[in-house]
């Protein structure tokens, strides 16, 4: 039997999390045991109580405060490693999984080297970025992620295939530069080698940082097209232009750029940061100054 733990971080996302957990019940497990761990990040919407009542077999970790995605994941990792699992699957709470999603990830890691694997992810029907451009028959097959690449010149991680209709153009398992934390399976040995997620990020780009550290340590990143799920993209905080997104993405992009990018990119990032201080919004100005004064973790206050 192969032992897996699925880690889901929840923050005031009760309905999404319950739907995700319901889809996990239909997984085809074969010779796999899957321990489901939900980390509740200090929710105030009754999430923990509803999850515990409806899914009594789930391991529920209740945090008093919001530790962010990185901190919440790390709570789940520590718990999972302590119960002896071989693989940990991180799953966004606003996803619905195909019954073969877990097996698809494990098969890629079984065939490849030890490391990290990620799924083929579709937009949930009707939740596409440009939902007026698709036929009704195409909904549910619009790609959100089919492997990732890194633009080192501008310090962005890109989703291969995003907004494309799936016509089997990305159906080959292959190594990739980046795996999104929306659906990321990690072998135990990776954590034992490089440690946990960097909690300085709090939210956004902690997955990219983790992938870069794993790659530097010699692990492989694999895209697993037979592992399929649908992403709601439900949170408005995840969209550019929202203050929460703009703050964390601006600050964390500087952090990851100055940690890994070539010198030319660091110079460009420095110039961009100066423009934000002089001409940018108050949110981006705060993000740059917090980076400069090494204020990381949860540094932004928002309304629920």
C-alpha cells in the first residue's frame, strides 16, 4: 500500500472546501491509502464545525490565526510526515477532482525520479477568465494549467496552455519548470532534503520558491496530464487589481527575484520598485517598502 496525505488549507471557504472534500470521496484509490488533512486558518464562517460534522474521517487542524497558504501547508506537512506518509498532495480548497486525479500523479512519480508532480487543471465551467469566447460544449475543457515555465527576464511564472481549449495538445507527461500549488504532489524525501514552504511569502509565489529549491537540490518536476481537476478561481482576492493580490504579489515577486534571478533581472526589478514608490498605488508602495525593510509574512490587513 502506498500512503498519501492530501492537505487542504481553508480560510473562510466553507462551501468550496465541502465540495472539494465530496469530490475526494470518489477517488479511485486501488492500492493507495489517502489521509485527508484540512488545515483551517482561523476561519470565522463556521468552516471547522461544518467540516468536522460532515466529514468525520478528515484530520482537522484548527489554527487560531490565519497563517497564510505557506504556513497552513506547513502545519499539514508536519502532521503528514508524523503519521508516516510517502507522498503529500496539496490541493486548493476551490477545486473539484476527477476520480483518477490521485493515481495520475502517483503514476508519473513512479515512472520518473523522486520529486514533485502537478495535474492538468481546467477552469470550472463558467469560471473562465474570458467566458464569453467559448462554446457551451467547450466549457469544462478550458485549460488553466498544463505545466509551467519561468520568465527569468521579468520574473514571472506562466501557465502553459492557459485559456486554450483542450484538444489533447498537452497529453504527454513531461518535466516542467514549475508546478502550481493548486495541485502539487511532493515526495516525502523532498521535504526531508530542502525543508518546508518558506513562510515569509505568506500568500503567492511560495509554490514557485519551493519548486526552485527542489530543482536546485536535484529533484524533478513532472506534469501529469492524466491527473485532472477543475479550479473555481472563486476568490476575488486572486485577481490582479485586487489590493490583497497586488500587495503580496508585488512584495513576493521582489523577494523571489532577488533570491534567484540573474543580476540583469535584479537591476530591472530594482528600477521597477523605485517607480512603484514614486508613481505606484499606496498598496504597491507599501509592498516595496515592506520588502526593503524585510517585513515578510502577514503584513497586510484586509476585510473578510
